């Protein structure tokens, strides 16, 4: 089943819902998370995915859960893949009960 909502990258959520309102730069956040600046820069520019390590750090800093960040990533990945592979997936037969 196709989702009506477009895929939203976790980096967009991080940027628009957290960094912008807090007036915090990607570099500033990276320093607080003790990760390379490029990791957060690439995430907020939607060039890379949230890893479990990053999810744990974001969850701690923003008082959320790692699952929140990982679920954002999983949802994004599934929406992108389902669009890319729609015909291939549709060609798979559905198993019926005997």
C-alpha cells in the first residue's frame, strides 16, 4: 500500500524541528554529541542516514528515544524503496492459505 505522505528524511526533522528553533548549528550539535562535525552536517543536508550510534546520542541530548530517530530513518527508507521497487515488489505473488 502506497503512503500518501512524501518521504521525510530524518535530517530534515533534525534541522527544522530541533536545530533551527534552538538556533543551534550542525557543528555546535556535533560538538555536544562528541561526533565529527561532518556527521551531523551530512545528516542535516540529507546526504546520510541516522545510525544507531547517532540515534542514541540525539536521544540523550534532545530527551527523546533512540527509537524515535531510528523509526524516522526506517520510515524514510521504506518509502524510498517502495517507490523505487514498486513494479518489482508488485510482481511478487501473494501467498494464499491452502
